[in-house]
C-alpha cells in the first residue's frame, strides 16, 4: 500500500472549534513509508483533536517491519507498539517537528517513519531465549547442536594438557 493512506485530510477539524475531536480505527496492510521502511501492517486507534495550536494526534498503534534476529540472523517481524501523542502545528512558531500542510493534510507517515527509524536501531530477537549461532561453525543452536563446544580446546591449552598428562 502506498503511504498516501497515512495522509489524513483534517480540513473538517480545522474549521471546528477548539476541543473538537475525531476518533477512527486504522487497519492497513503493507504500508511503504520510504525506500528503506515498509511496515507490514498498521493497526490501532487514532484520535485527532483540534487545539488552538493545531491538531493533537493521540494514537495507540501496533505495527511491524521485517528484521533479522540479532543473535541468530533469522528473519523476524520486528513488532513495534507505539503510544503516540504529538501535536501537528499550524505554524512554524510552535515547537514541533510536525506540521499540517497548506492543503490541510496531516501526514502520519512522517511521524511513523521517525518512530520506525528509532526502533530499527534497537536489536530484536526471534524469541527471548534465542540460543544464537556457534561462533566456530555457524550452526544455529536453535535448530541443531554442534560438537564445537564439546571438544573445542584452545590449542595452547591442548599443549598444556599434554604436558600435565606426562
Ligand atoms: Zn534468534
Ligand atoms: Zn559449532
């Protein structure tokens, strides 16, 4: 899905009095936010409220993107739960990085892109107890066992061992 679905027309709220709010549910599959980030789904609620400075966005969303487990490198869905409270301001005077466009469009994509970029830098695991890869042979310890750790004795220790045995 194109990220255009995240461009909300808020014209109706701009003309409403301060305090007016609008609730909606979001449920989108596969939204491409940028060349680098595609969210596999976006689900949750969205409240947009008219304030004096702009539109306050409050949202609880669950989304996910494709990632790799940082221990075993298996492909995973990196799930992201977002509690958003962000003001989209009318003018540049207000201290916010998000604004409502001239065309009365509020772009949630910009906000989600920022959140996803932060989350991408966080390491995710395929499961909490992922066993990872063997540093010797690369075997994925979640699926197989290898004999590396059993009889892997550092060569220097091996010499010591033979000396001790004499
Ligand atoms: Zn893993
Ligand atoms: Zn191994």
